[in-house]
């Protein structure tokens, strides 16, 4: 009964496991959830107040499809100040979350039969959104020994006559990799020389602990005219439930995206736009506080994981995930990362996401976007789970 495009799409294991964890917790079961892809910090008060004020003032109606003018101007100001990018407000479309911004971009520029180069491991949604366009993801391996950083030489080898887009995600989900400036510059040159687009998902840009975040669109006008930068409110300002994302790019493409959005969701929620405007215009102390705490948690969790027999873990440079290698723990009774994750949930009541879903079999994704108490308890339970599995 379902259309083929829907039949071929896989459900999000991350969201499914997160839902399972909440279901068990609702039953009074002590579950340690290390799967969530959202900060555990509350949305800052000035942001919440802006939304409340908007509601009280009656700002609850439709807005322009691409977002209110003052928000698009603020995003343009942010791009210039933080990323060295000059965009006019009409080159920016605000949407209902980062997922929609990416989906809009793929729909706007990909045709059936096109190829999209995707660094692997990858966020699970990328491949499904690409397939919904009738396009094909072409995966490029990144190496654990190189901290999962992307190299231009591998991208160049993956280019074919069908390549339409190179996808960039730095800092990366699930690995936390932050791509090197020189490699990004080389990838930009490859995109220009081969006349292909770049979609750059920069949602974790403020969550960098070593190195620097660099937008690939900042390497000159030629790449900027072939790049779509996607970002949003969810990670930097702990606004996951507010559903505000945005994209910036060439005027013709952004007009097309605006038209596409006008027939899908129309504008994002009016009061949420006001809230994000307050986030951009207000103090940034909350972002710095969050980054400082995440760095502390990252250092702790990497150390603990590397002390557990059978697990090795590289230190991520950004985001709030680790992607440890657990393949040395596999056996006849626990053959892959899905087995590892399901048995860990069943026997130790700890939720992690199997690396299989990210194209990283042998690994699991663990989020440290939770309290230190939660992390400590999770590490203790994982260690005991593996110790018991050997008996």
C-alpha cells in the first residue's frame, strides 16, 4: 500500500532507542540514556522570555515563508561576524529545524540518478534524505587512526560524471571529527573544478574543543556560489524542541527552497523565530558554559572507555559524541554493534546507538550530552556488562 519512496526509508534507530529508554523510565526502570542527540542544558531564560513575550503580544500568526526579515538579517550578521560569509537576507531561508533545511537543500538540487558524496561514518538521516530525492549516496571512508577526518584525495577518487553534491558535516555526527582547514580548501577546489555543489551541515559549529570550525563556503566566491550552508538553533542554544533551522546559499537556489517550503511546512513557528532572534542577539555566556562542561565530560568519558577491556576510543574534537570501537568484545553471542547495543539495553539498562546505522560497524555512538552522574553510571554498567559477558 505504501509508495516506493516510503518503503525504502528506514526508521531512525536513534529516535527509536531514545523512545524505548523513555518508555522504560516511565515504568520506573533505572535506564541510563547515552543515545540522545540533544544537550541536557535548559534553553536560556532570555530565549524563553522572548517566546513568551511574542505570544503575549499576539505574534502568533503566519510569517513570511522564509522567516521574519529581522531574523534573516540577524543570521546574515552572524554569518559575516563568525564565518566570514557575506549573504543578503534574501539568500537565507529559515525552516522547521536543521533536518528540514537539509531536506530542502537536497530536494532543490538533486535529481533522480544523481550521486551525493557522503563521508562515512555519517548521520543516519543523510542517506535517507538523499534516497528520497531519487539520488544515490556514495560513501567515502574516513579512518579511525586519523580521528575520522575527511581527506580531499578520497573525495576526488569518488567523483564521477553523476556527482551532484559533496556533503560536509564538521564537527561530525557521530564521530566528533573536526575537518582540517587545508583539506576543506582542497575539497572546495575539487567541487569548483568538477562543477558540483557542496552542502555543509554546520549545526555543531560552536561545540569545538580542539582545532577550529571553518565553513567551506568561506574559501572564495567560486565555492560560495556552489555551497549551501545549513545550521540552526538546536545544539548551540539547547533549542532542539523549538524546531528552528536555516540555510544560506546562492539566490536562485534559496528562492527555489523558499518555494518548495511554501508547499510543505510554510513558515516555522512565529514565536520560535522570535526566540532564536533573542538567542543570536543576546549574551553568549550559556554557549561558553555548555562547551566548557562538554569538554570536561568528553575528557572523562574517553579516559573511562579506554580503561575498559575490549574498547578503544579516539578523542573527538567537537560535537558531543564519542564513537568507540567495541569490535574486540564481539563473540558468537554478540556478533555486531546491534547485538552489543540491544544486549546492553536488555541486561545493563544502558542505551547506546549501534554504529551499523552510521556506516561504522564495530563501533557504537555514545552521547555525553547528559549529566556527569549519568555518564559515570553508564561507564560502570558497560564495564560490568562486558565483564559478565566473559564469564
